[in-house]
């Protein structure tokens, strides 16, 4: 007499396999996400170290984010640090979907590279005037014919809290050619060139949306995170001016923003704070 599985036995086996799959698939997904996070942290750290090497070869001056014409090949951290980076994948986070939805309509994806990190180019009201307080800034300062107070370029030695001042943050769907694609300024009027909002724990928590090319895109479900991409358990990736990198909740980088530099002591985007 031939032995065979009964229907009950088959159903039991199938049920066991289904239970094991339900247990293991989330574990595999978490392991994959952890691997991506590790790779991205390494990349943003190496990008910051490349900038510091550039600075060491440039009288301690950090690069600027873009020139007055917004055209990066004429000068920006993306292009200026290439002799020190020499690897395009270092500018990418494996979790970045690399969407072109917010790219200017004239930009050709075949000739434009996506990048996943943006420099700290924050502009804020200091109680008297708009001032750039980031470390890698746009040359839109008064002495460059622009509209805010400088400095346009920053020396690392002028940053009082280098271990607590952000240099780069994860910023998905960016690009390497123009406008706000490789920087975070906080000037949301520039969102058409790339989302620009700086994290702010005092925001109301509603979605942060940007409209461009006739479409509305949700940049972050919680506007407290600004334009910082935070796929890793609601954490974004940050590199600091001393070269270290870590993951943290974006809102924690700016928990209590104040107008005056003297009162803005907890804002990790403000390189001018004492």
C-alpha cells in the first residue's frame, strides 16, 4: 500500500510555511533596510570627509553650494569635491527612489545625475535681516549682488560647534545641476527647484507638499521633518562639520528655533550660534 499525505497533513504543512513566512519576511525586510542605512551612512560620512579634505587644500574654506546663477557646473560642492570623491555612488542613498517629479521640466534625466544628500545652506531672519547661517551656502549674499547677509563661504574654524553643526542631510530626489537640488536653504519660495524646508519641531505636523510641473508631491508626511528624507524608522541621515555622521529624527536638529542668533542655541543648522 502506497503512503501519501492526507489533506489535513498538507494543510498543516501549508499553514506552518505561511506562519514562518509571516515571521521571516518582516525580519528580511528589516535586515535589508538596515543594510541600506549602513551603506547610506557610510556614503554621507565619506562625502563630508571629502569636503573637509577639500577645505584643507583651500585654506580651511568650505566649498559653496552654488554660484549666483544657480548653475552648479559654474561652482558648487557637488562639482568642486569630485577630485576627492571620484565615485558617483557615494552621492546616493540606496533607499532614494530618485524620482524626477520635482525636477525642472527642461532638465534631461539622461544627462542629469540624481543625488541623495544636500548641504546645509540655511537662511534665516536674525532679528534684523535675512542671513545665511549654514556652512555650505549659496552665493546670494550682498557682496555677491544677492539679497541676504553673508558669509557666502565659511571657514571651518569659524564654526563654534563643529560636532553639533550639520554639513549634509539626506534629501531625496535631488539633482546635481541647478537651484535647490543639492542644498537645503529653508527658503521655501525656492521649492520649485527642489524642496527647501528646514526641519522645525514647532511646525504643526501636517504634510509638507510641493507643487511643480503641474503635480503636487508630498515631500514628508510630517512637516516637522522639513525636506529631510527620513525612511529609517522616521530618522534622517546627517553628517556634521567635524566629519562624523549619524541617524536621528530631523525635528531634533531644530527643536526650538528662535529669530536671533543668540537665542538659536539648539538649532544644529545654525553655524553662527555661540
